[in-house]
C-alpha cells in the first residue's frame, strides 16, 4: 500500500482510506486496536499530535492512527 494513502492530517477533515488501518487506544504502535478503518470508510480527523498521530472517530469509536511517514 502506498504510504500517502494513510496521511490523515487536517483537524475536522475526512479522508477516504484504501486498504485497512488499525485505530489504536493510545498513540503508540503497541497499544490495543479499538477499531479498524477499511476501504471506503471515512473516519473523522479530530486532531493531530506533535509526534505524528491523528485522533480519529471511526463509527463512534475514538482512537489514534499513525499519520506520519
């Protein structure tokens, strides 16, 4: 999958996802997966951390996706 597909950067923006993306409970790669964003889903981006994670709402579940390359 192309890395640019996973870039979620604008607060309040919605980004179409291609493939599958794990939404994590905390902004780290070892945190529990609380939701999955699949092809065609439109998660709402609620914020961005200084270290490159986006806070998203996916189907009523809130969590973090890595949005830096």
